[in-house]
C-alpha cells in the first residue's frame, strides 16, 4: 500500500517561492559562480534589478494612489509603523551585539527593519480576515513607493559602516539602478501600462526569476568571500527567536495601537497586515546594491522574517475571519450590525 505524504497543516503556508529561494541558496553553496561566471552573473543581476524596478514603476497607477489619499490617516499610520517604529525597534536590538547577535547578523536585522511593506500578501490576508482591502492596496503601494526613496536614506543614516560601506557612491548606484528605472516605468506607463496589465502573470515570473538571480549572485559572492563561516547554528536559532519577538511586537502594536487611534475593525486589520510585514521583493534587490559581498548575510534575516510573517499572519487572518463570521451569526435576525468606530480617512 502506498501511503500519501501528509500535507502540511493549513495554518503553515509553505510559500513555494520561499522554497525556490532556499533551493537557489543551496545551489549557490554547491556551485557558486566564480571567475568569468561571477562577472556574467553580476552583470545579469544588475540588469535584472533595473528591469525589476522598471516594471514596478510601470505597474503603479498614479491615479489609484492619489485616490487613496482620502484615507490618509490610515496610510500615514502604516508608513510610520514601517519606517519609524520598525527602525526604532531595530536600533533597540543593537544591545544584543555581540553576545547574542554578530555585527553582520545585526546589520541584516536592522536592514530588515528599513525595507517597505508587502503588497500582495498584505492584500491577501486583509481579504481573508474581511478587512479594508482597498486601504491595504493603497497602503502597500504607498509603502513600496516611499521605500524606494526612504530605505536607502535610512540605511545610509543608520547602518553606516555596518552596512558594507554606505557612501555617496552607494546612493548613486541606488539612483542609477533603482530610481531611474522606476521613474522611466512611471513615465512610460501611459503607453505600456496596458501591456503590463495584460501580461501580469508572465511578468510575475520575470519578477521572481530576477530576484532568484539576485539571490544566487549574492550568495555565490558570499561563498567565495567565506562569509558563511561566521554563522553557527546556535546564532541562527537566536536570530529566529529575535525575529519572532520583533514580529510579535509589531503585530501587537499595529492592532492595539490602531484601536487607540480610533480606527474601526476593518481598518485595524489593514493596518495590522500592512504595518507589520516586510517585502522580500523590494528588500533583496536593494540589499544587493547596498551591501555588495555582504549581501548574503544582509538578506538572511529578511528571508527568515518573510516566511515567519506568512505563517503567523495566516493564522491571524483565519481567526479574524472566524470572529467576523461568528459576529454575523450571533446578530439578531434583521438587526443592524453593531457600530464600530467610523473609518478614519
């Protein structure tokens, strides 16, 4: 009798893309690019990053973003969580160096705190939890747009020498490789926006393939430079524990803090999922440009946090959905829904 392989529990979403990232890291560990191969991979990675941000610019609807400004208090709350509260918690973790975290891992942890929020998964979890989906869409878009400008500036200000040498040259590379392609995509969106929308699925594969190439190049360089010899399993376990505490703190702050600010349930859900998450798609290319040979260590905390946030937020979203269903079921027949705090906008 052939036994079926048991499926993972529904609350444990093993993102296939994360598995692909792990496979890419393993490939870089076994067959790192070196010599001419490294130069070719590096050039291809640079081009892929620029093309990735060109597509980001071509996809972002300026009209939709401006329309979302009517809910400005919610978006401002998410931006403050992403680019103020997260960095403050990251700076507080400096006290863990060197006894708990190595300087290299702390640099990656702090960088994680500086990258923008996600878009797709924030929208998905907000929808599952029956939250304010349009607000989640706008909040994620605003965060991604702000991150293109704020993440490099915050990294230059807060990471300094820990980030592999932030300088005017590093910021110039950011401008050339990220900002210029993004602006070009925005300017050309009038003519290519329809094409991008029609081929969204195919271009999504291009996105992910580009990031896999960036990861392979970064981890290959890390293997050649020998940076992985500095990480022990114990240090890795401690890093996971620290990130679990970071995620728990942000989930609590976004949920209860939004309540104190007077937001209703649907808005609180959008704020929690958009304000507590970090984007792998935006963070990986930026780290490759900013950190150079140290990029493999810099993105490790982000990769771990990404999978952790998917697992935890999946549980929370389903619980919020059940709570909403039970609330409807318990409501008297023909009765009106209990009033929540008015949406702040």
